[in-house]
DNA sequence: TCGCTCCCCTAGTTGTTCTAGGGGAACAGT
DNA sequence: ACTGTTCCCCTAGAACAACTAGGGGAGCGA
C-alpha cells in the first residue's frame, strides 16, 4: 500500500513564510528553511528546489537584498535581507492571508447535511 | 496606477471548498461556485475555468458522482454528489488544512525584529 | 426578438512547487 | 589522509493547479 503523504507546504504561502522569516533578521537560504521548519514545529518542510527559486524571484522583484558572507559555522553563504518593498509586501500578504483563511474557515464551518441527505439525489 | 488585486482563492484549497460545499447536499457546478461565494461573504470567487476542471478531476478520482438533472430554474444541469471516497477525502483535507494553517500561523506570530535590526547586515 | 441569467465546456498560458540531480567546502572521526 | 556528514548553493525539467479567453445552448422576461 502506497500511502500518499500530504503536501508539506500550502501553495502560495512560501513567499509569505520567507518574508516573515527575514523580518526577524537577515538570514541565508539554508537558515531560512531551517527556521521555518523549527517555528512550525516540524510541520512545514521547505524543499531547496522550491526555496532558491523563490528567493531569486523575490530578489528580482526588489523585495530582497543579498550579500555573500561567512555563516556562523564558517561557510560561504548568501544572506538575504528585506528591502522596504519587501516589508510592504509582507504586510500586504499577511493581510491577505488573514482575509483568505477567515473566508475559507467560514465555508468550512457551514453546517453539513446528515448522512441521509447525501444518499439519494433528492 | 494599476492596482493589483490579490488572488481570490488560495491555491490548493479549491478541492476542499468543493467537497465541503457538496457535503451540504448535491449541487451543480454553477451552484457550487455561487454557494462558495456566498458563504465566504463574497471574498472567494471561483472562476469557471478553475471550477469545471476541478470537478472533472475529483469525479475521475472517484470522489464525486454526477447525474444530469433539471435545475430549480428549469435548466439542464449536472449535479454532483459526494461518494464515500469523497467524504473520506474531505475529512483528510480538512484535517490537513487545520494542521497547515496552525503551522503557518505559528511562523507568522514569531516575534519580528525592530526596524533597526533590518537596517544593517549585523 | 433581444438581452440577461443560468449552465456547461476546454485549449492554452502562466506560475509555483517538486524531483532529481549537480556542485563545493568545513568538520569530526578513524 | 580518507570518509562520511553537515552545511550551503544552484538549476533543468516535470507536474500540476489556476486562470484567461474564448466557445456553446437554452430558458425567461420585456
């Protein structure tokens, strides 16, 4: 039996996670992924194949600055930092997230029909 | 000034919205879209170009049954209904949604550095 | 008859995420 | 000195969901 594991990231939320993580302070890619994993209690797993393209996208759009530095464990690392635009985007995305989840939760909390109601075509 | 409107749907949640809406009772595509819009207080807008492919996907995977009937306004309509598999999937997706949003909210509620901390590369 | 609402559909584009690789350099252990 | 592990970067292509931009048809009210 092949069990399908659920996605470990909600599509469309990666940018928000990255921006928020960088709002805590500058960080490099690997560190961002680790931090997201940590603060989500090991629920969110960011694949490198998603992470780096996302970082490049955000940088290209002017939301991030980057600089090569040496990491705390003495390794070559590219540190990212929020720009003003990035901070603006973070705010917008955060608002949007709240709005959407509220809306979705409304739909999800609608009363469900009893079992009988789904048995026939009524 | 071209104002970019935020997405009116969170990617990856459409299936869940559809399944939940059908748990209330059988319905046709157009009606499903209308109901999602209603119960979300006009925040969620399901485009027909997203809706119908999604319905076909779900039906193909055995989550939905369908039947041509006449709608309440006397029009030809394809009614969909949850199958047992669909109900199972709804439960799983609902759980998954709760888990992911909880995780994301944890990340979002992490303490943010003051403005000074993002000014330099420290 | 005209316009509007209801209702269905799909081809092709776009965008994001993941898979599946590719590196290199530091460090700990043997 | 070598080996394995961790840390750190990257990309091409596949997969897939959502949207754009169309295409219908049929009922209904004016």
